[in-house]
């Protein structure tokens, strides 16, 4: 496990919820850690089911075990990754005094979208998102469902008016992707762009024609 340089560390909160698209969240996690970000991670119980269904990642069930497993899986620096359970109300994520400058829910289920829009705060993921809203910090939701109902659209509009970035998982094809990984990287690259984290996941528009 690497040692992390603590100078100018970017703190990001990441949540994986129970929508299809676990690959997006895991890829984003790996990219954030590779970029040297300090990541606070939450994985809902439905997300654990999706991870087991969609990937070969054998994720443990408890937050403490997930932290050890994922730190080793992504070769994270010491103390770079912290994983929190759904009811860890004394975690820094439950308070506006936490240092995270941004939060990403990737993927974001329609249930989580609704709960955030209503300010439900029934678990730590919802509370952490509510903190981002009240503190006027960056919140990105990677919604992954189609088609969307009027209820979904109304919730998106409500959050967008609060400054939330609603980012459907819609990969582009102008870079002529050759495999599934390149489609995943397209979406993850857009998230990293909004987080202002440099990457080389794919050529930018126009670069592939030069």
C-alpha cells in the first residue's frame, strides 16, 4: 500500500447506490485514488447486490472489511480511503464541518434521487448529500435509468435548480469506442472533468481527428 502525500489533497465523497452501472462507480473510485484524492466512500446494500451481479468484485459486506478490501484492490495509499456504513451518524460526512469539497453519487438510483430531492436524510448517503446542498458544495448525481417518469424529471429539475449536476450515464461514440471499458471511461471522464481532476481516459472532442 502506498503512502499518500498530504499536501493539497482533494477530498471527495463518493456513494454507490442500487442502480445498474456499478462499473461506473468502481472505475471512478479507482481514478480518484490514482489521482491522489482522499475518498470517503459509502456503498448501499442494494449497491452491494448490483456489484455482485454486474462485476467479479467479491466485495465484503461490512464497511470495515470493504475499506481493507478496496484499499488493497486499488493499491490505495495509507488512510486514503475511508468507508462508512449507512448509519454511522458520527462520521464527518454527516456534518457541514467535513472537508469534502464535492460529492458524487455514482450510480444514483431513482430512489436515492427522490430522497435527496425531498431532504429525507434517512441514512448516511442521503444525509451526506443533504449536507452538500445546505453548504452549497458540488453535488453530482449519475442517474442510470431509462425511461424516466415525470416524477424523476421533476426531482431532477428541483435538484438542478439547487445547483446539483444531473449527469445521466450516457456515453458518447464520437471517439469510436472499441470495448465496454472505453464506454465506461467516457462517462467517468466527464465526472472527473466536473471535479476538476486531470485525467487521460480518452481524447477530448477534436483531438481524435488530428
